[in-house]
């Protein structure tokens, strides 16, 4: 398991221009698929139109499958230090289910994101699924640990749902509370316009393999 994380931490040698080209090519594709996820949920067209749309989708799949990778995206970087986690379930540029576009880092250690959850993230009727808010918090808290120079794996994530989280515009933020040896304690929350909906505390632990590889494995830089 450890080896597979390191095996998927790859310098793929792309130039910055090639990375930008990939970004401009595959980012909009993920956007289109994101729209399709919502349309699959919301369309009211009749069976004939659905059948016709599915023919187009099958044709699109046939084109996209002509040249594809089969495994996870992993972490890719280049010589100028641009790190990409484009498969990440929360903020991966190429991942159509990722709800967050960008996570911001402030000089004071605060990490935050403004994002929208559409009805594809529904749990209780009209509200956000609790697993989705936990997913977002795991990432934001983990990113605060990483941004503060203490990257680690989530050991424990404690989530307190203070009130229902609506769908729509939300804000998430986190910061390091304290560091005890290999353990970094991070606190954060998700809020809507009315205030905090979900609070979390996470313990992020730097495993031995991460510490051993820290010299030749830059674990702290910001991911795009
Ligand atoms: C490659 C680069 C990666 C860069 C990452 C960028 C992040 C980006 C953001 C990503 C965000 C997404 C993030 C994700 O999705 S991470 C994915 C979800 N998390 C996992 O899959 C983690 C799986 N578990 C493990 O890998 C290990 O069990 C870990 C690493 C957690 C500890 O295994 P290790 O063998 O190292 O531990 P140890 O036994 O030597 O104990 C050491 C200390 O820790 C204490 N302890 C142990 N376990 C727990 C626990 N569960 N809660 C609280 N405390 C725990 C223990 O008492 C001891 O404390 P003390 O006695 O010293 O006081």
C-alpha cells in the first residue's frame, strides 16, 4: 500500500506549457460531465429524446476511449514544481464529481474554499449529504496540515453536524490547531450564509514511510 502511494508520485516531465494545454483540454471536459451528472438527475425529456441523447453519449465515449489510461491519476509533478492531483475526489481538475475548484492558502495558515453543491450531492431532502460534507472537510483539514508543513494521512476525523447543510453556496475553512510529534491536529468547518453548519477536528499523522522519503519526496507543495 505504501509503495503504491510512492509509485503514484511521479515526475512526468511535462513542461508548464504542456500542463496548461492539458488543463485547457481536459478541465472543460470534466465540466461538461459535471453538467451531465446533474442533467441525468433533472432532465424531463421523453424516452425518445433520452434514447437519442444516449446515442450521442455512446459516440462521445467511443472517441474518448480511443486513448485512455486505466489506473488512478495519483500525484504528478514536473521539474518546475507544479503538483497535480487531478483525480482527487474533492478538488481534482479532471474529476467530474469533485465539488471544489480551488483551495486557497493564506499566509496565516488558514486554508479555505468557496464552492457550490448542486442537487447531485443531496442526502436529506433538499440538503447536503453528511458524507459529502465529511469528504470536503477531510480534504480541507488535510490541506491545512499540508500547507502548514505537516502533511499526513487522516488518522481520525471527528465531525459534528450542528445544523442541516443546505445545497448551494458554501464556504469551508481550516487551520492547524497544534502539532504533537508526528500528529497534527486541525480544526475547521463548513458554513452557509447563516453561519457554521458542520465542524470537524482531524488528526493527521505522518507515517514512517512519509518521513523516510521526505528528503526526496516533496510532500508539502500546493496541489493544482
Ligand atoms: C506522498 C505524499 C502525500 C502528501 C499528502 C498531502 C495531503 C493532502 C490532503 C489530503 C487530504 C485527504 C486525506 C486522506 O484522505 S488520507 C486517507 C484516509 N486515511 C487513511 O487511509 C489512513 C490509514 N491509516 C494509516 O495509514 C495509519 O494507521 C496512520 C498513518 C494513520 C498511523 O499509522 P502509524 O503506524 O504511523 O501510527 P503509529 O501506530 O506509529 O502511531 C503514531 C501516533 O499516532 C497515534 N495514532 C495512530 N493511529 C491513529 C489514529 N487513527 N487516530 C489518532 N491517532 C492515531 C498513535 O497513538 C501514536 O500517538 P503517540 O503514542 O505517539 O502519541
